[in-house]
C-alpha cells in the first residue's frame, strides 16, 4: 500500500511538472502532492465505508433468506409426516 502511494505521488508529481510551463517551487509541488494523496485517501475511505454498508445489507438479506429456506424445509417434512400419519389411521 505504501509503495503504491509513493508510486502514485511520483507519477502525479511528474505529470504535474510536465504540464506546467512555468517553473514551480518545491513547496508548490509538495503541496500539490499532499493534496492528491489526501484526495486518494478520502476516496479509498469512502469506498471502504460503502463496501461495509453493502456487505451489512447483503448479509442481512442472506440471513433472512436462510430463515425462509429452513422454514420451508421444516414445513415440507412436517407436512410429509402429517400425511403419513393420516394415511396410517
């Protein structure tokens, strides 16, 4: 992760320098790099939060579906034994 951040910073700094026709001070370059890293971190954090919310909703839906499936299976066997008892009487 750290290596990817460093590569991203390096690429962003290189492209920023290539685009700029005027000379930039080292402070401006550093500030832009910090800004880009902050934007990346915010994006990744927001994505992580969205993924967690999606997983929570999906797991809840899965749990509800499991309850429905088990109740159908149980009712099938309950009805099956109920029919056997009725025919034996």
